[in-house]
C-alpha cells in the first residue's frame, strides 16, 4: 500500500496551485506534522506578480460594496471555522490553543473593521475660495491605491498579522501578494481558501510560500511598489535600504516596558497582567512585557506577586486548552534565549523563577538585577522572560524606557491623569497604555513604533493610508 500525503495548495490569481518543491510543516512542540504544502517556484512568483500588476486598475476601481462584501465574507467564514483555524495555528506554531482562539477572534474583527473602512473610504472636499484666486473652485481630495502590495508576515501571529496586510489592501483597492513565514504558512493558505470564495478579481490576491532566501525576487520587483513587512529589524531595514524608491512600512518589534508608579495600589492586578503578557504566545509578541520598572515603594511586593503569578503558569502541551505557555518556534530560538539568560546571570542577575529550557520550551522566567545593557534588557528577547527592577522616581523610569534603541509601546500603571499625559509626551514610543501592560492592542487603532521598532503604522485606517496616496481633483466655475 502506497502512503499518500495531502498537499495543501498555495494561491495565485485566486486559484489553487502546487509545485514539486514540497514543504513539510511540523509543530515546534513535538515535531508532529501539521501539514505539507509547496514552495512557489520562480515561475509561480512571476505569474503572481504579473497578475497583480495587470489587475491593479480593475482592483482600484472596485465599488466599495464589492470590497466590503469580500471582507465581510472572510470575517464571517473565519468565525464559522474558528475551531478549525485555531487548531491549525496551534499545530504549525505551537501557540497554546487558548491564544490561538484569541487570535482567530481578533482576525474576525480585523476583517470586519476593514469592511467598515472600505465603506467609509470617501475622501474630503476643500473649498478653495478662501483666497480671491480660488473663487469658484473646490477640491476633492481622495486617496487612491499606490499599486500592488508585497506583504511579508512573521510566524508569531500566522493569521492576524496576515489579516493586517490583506484586509487593508483589499479595502484600499490594492492587489496584494502575501509571503507568509516559512515556519507557519498553512494558516495563511487556509485564509486563501476563504478569499477564493469571494468575487474579488483574478490578480487581486496571491499567497505564496517562498523560502526567505528567494524573497529578494519579490522585494526587488518594481511591479510591487509597496512593501509591508513585519518581522526582525535587520531584515526589515535591509529591505528598506534595498528598495529606497518603494513605499516601505516596517513593524519590527521591541523590548516593551511596564512602569508601576507609586500611586498604583492594585498590585495584584498589575502582577497578573504582567505575568500573563510577559509569557503569552511564549513571549513571542512584539509587545510582550519584557522590562518592568517599579517604584521602590511598591517594588518588593510587586516582585513577589509577579513571581508567584509567573510560577503558577508553567508550560505544557499547546493543544491542551488549559496550557498558557507553549514552546518557542524552534529549538534554535530557545537555545539563543537560554544563552541570553545565562549571560545575564553571569553578569550578576538573579533568577527569581524559571531560567531553564527543555527542547524548544523556555520556562517562564523572571530576572532581577539584570544590567540594562544585557541582551535580556537591551534586545528583543521574544520569549517568556522578563526583568524587574526598582526605580526611585518616575523620571528614572521614563529615562530607562527611553534608553533603548526600540520604541514600540509602554504600559504605565498610574491613576494620575496629569502623569498619563506626561507619559504620552515624554516616552519615545509609538503607544502608551495607561493602567495596563504595553501588550494591549486594538486592531482598529494605529499600531507601530519609532526608532528601531519601525516606520509606518498598522491598524486598518492607518494601513490604508500607507497603501494609498492623495490625489486632487479641482473643479472650476462652481458656485459655493
């Protein structure tokens, strides 16, 4: 009897395709097969790009109800198939099922919000008779598609970060070619199934598993004038340097901090939120809590509560609905993290809990007395590891947050409204979350950072603005 493997197709022009270059995807938890797909060949890449280029005018002219209808359809179908999609996210990424379900729920909302933005995408009128020379003139300022988008997505949110490329592109009338992460392409391909059920024209979208070393063919192609990248900093900045004449947006991560001010009294709430969001997704989130700066008045009690909460979490089988912390994406990633923890300890840091590794799984870890320039503080650890340190003032906390090459989001636990506004002014980050951890993100709000955390913003309206440019129509001889 011959064993046969079901090949999951990729998508070009809304059509399912395969190649002879098979790609087997396995769980980082136990190596169990999650599914087999194919790498797109150079000929497949050329066909997808040529199709997106050819479809750019038709896609830009799609009526709002067609764009919105397609996005609503995907939202509804994701909701209907939510259990299946969540199980697939867990199978290929090792993300605990509880967090995979949360990701599907967010993607449902992301497509729903995009449908609303597609319906609101109208432009604005400007009267020009504010000066005598403009008498009888009015301007219609609209945003029009810049052209086809190349969306490059990471492994840590294999559905919702794909949604944050695809949904605003469709809403903006821009064809999109998606390159999902090689470690987690299957969820993006399932999303392709749902897109194939819509009335979007051929060429409006393609989903291509492509090895990272072959991605330059897509990045360099002038027929893809917009590149939207989420992933590591070195790769992102190299893309921007490589194609300086393209419109490039980069979401590159950070080392997010939480500040606990002396007026904050609910330390148990703060500890629970810090423990949960330092370790969620295995810590593999750009805004996972990595650094905690607590005023000395509350430091000791907070540290004890954080350690107790983190210790309760433990690790386990990501398919178990009770598991909160799963593996990292690979054993190589876990070895890197273990090396960073060992380096910090050798430099004087104390392990309050965790500090160990089992294969691809890093135990939830809390470090005290870690030097500010140790990798666990200065770099993006991307693991369930956090450092906690006392500060003598809010000024010191703000200075430590800003003494970083990253600047994505910061959480400030305070009830002082004046201090909240001061934080928003003085902290050199893309977002300040008051009364909670930096890990909060609403998918409709502008999201992104400064410094090495990237350029541009995600969030539906913000991404649509990045994928479009202003075009002005002036009408003459109009009585206002």
